[in-house]
C-alpha cells in the first residue's frame, strides 16, 4: 500500500506540474547569452581530450530530444542549429575529443559519488579531462514534500534539520572533486553548475502544485554557496551560474512587476516536470558551459 500511495502522489505531482507548464509561454528560437565566435575559429589543442558528463537529469538531458540536451550540444551542433551557434561546439576546436555521459536521471549527490564516479574510463597521463557536472538539485526537491524530509530528499526541511545535510553535501562534493582530479593524471578542468530555482527567487512552490516550504530559499542558497565555495577551494573547478541565468524564466516569467522579469525573453525555460529544463533551457545551459570552458581554452595545451 505504501508503494501504491507514493506512486499516486508522484503521478498527481506530475499532473499538476504538467498543467502548470502548459499555462506558461515557452517562446521560440535561441535563448541565453551570446557565445563569442572568435574563440571557436581555430583549434585549441591537439591533446587527447575526454569530456565526461556527471550528475542528474539535467546532464542526462531529460525532456530533450536526442541531440538537443546541453551535453549533446556542447559536443556537436544539431543539423538545425541556430545561426548564432553554428560551428560553436567542442568538436570544432578539439580534434581529438572523446566523450562519455555517465549522468543518471533522478540521481542524488551521493549516487554521483558512489555510482557514477566508479565508471570513469581509465585514462593515461596524455589525456586531459573536461568534466561537466550538475548535482544537488534532486537532494533538494525529492520527495516533493510528500514524505518527511531526510538527507537526499530535503524538501520541506527547516534550517536546523538541513544544516547537517548541507555539511554532508559539502564533504561529498569535495570528495567528488578530489577523486576526479586524482583520476586524471594529465590534468582536468571541472565545470560545476549551481542549482536553479523555478520559483524565480520567491520560494512559493505551492503555486507550482507542491506543498509550501518555508525555508526553501535559505536552504537552496546554502547548497549553492557550497557549490560556490567548492569552486573557490579548487583551482581547476569553475562554477557555471545556471541559477542566475534562469531567474525570471520560472513560474512567474510573465509577471512584469517581478524583480527578475526579463522583457526581452519573458518565457518559461523549464520542462513539464518543473525540475528540468525544456529545450530552450538546455540551449541556455550549453551556452553557459561553453562560455566557462572558453575561459580556460588556453590552459588545455
């Protein structure tokens, strides 16, 4: 009976989120910041490069067609690529690029550490790793507040409950980074995304059909601060600010009086399940990753 009840709750949550997303304008065409074409006009290095995707459904590309996730589009442009992004991808500048995506939809940070990292391909000292990671989002949103909060399913927790889980997230993240760095004797550059907010900074998840969560913003900010601090503590880790880019493109995207309203693109960048991007959102994320990767292009030799 417990399994059946949980299944019914998750179905109801999915239905409410589906209804919500259908009431928001998605927009058309490219989305997100401009990526400089100049840096993609010549090869960056002739070294062997291994691009690895780690993390949750955002890196797995849940909700996007094959070839249209952020990971896919970082590697190669789809046939109908937007004009401003044609030939702007890693395969045009890294002639010896190989790639693998180990991410798992629905996974938490503990699973990234215990179930994904062990599958990193063996590499020699001649290989440079480029690692892209999205982690922590499922730790926060599961189980949508329908079960009592616990570690790896924090939704609904108060600050005192969450503090030890935040500390553990920090330790896991540092362990992940240390293991990745040790795995690539030839060096690695790690690009770690922070966690977006479909409520546009307001924290009113009840307007998305979910239970209210009083401490949501404080706890989300704490998880994102852990990610920010991780990037500061590890020279080869670079934060990718998905959180900031997506503000104004969540459930309040059409409300022009809101702080983060974007009059140039007042559209919804989330998928129908609320916790993943739609394809325009994935376009934004691949641009953000590529912009950060270009900042270290001269360090890949």
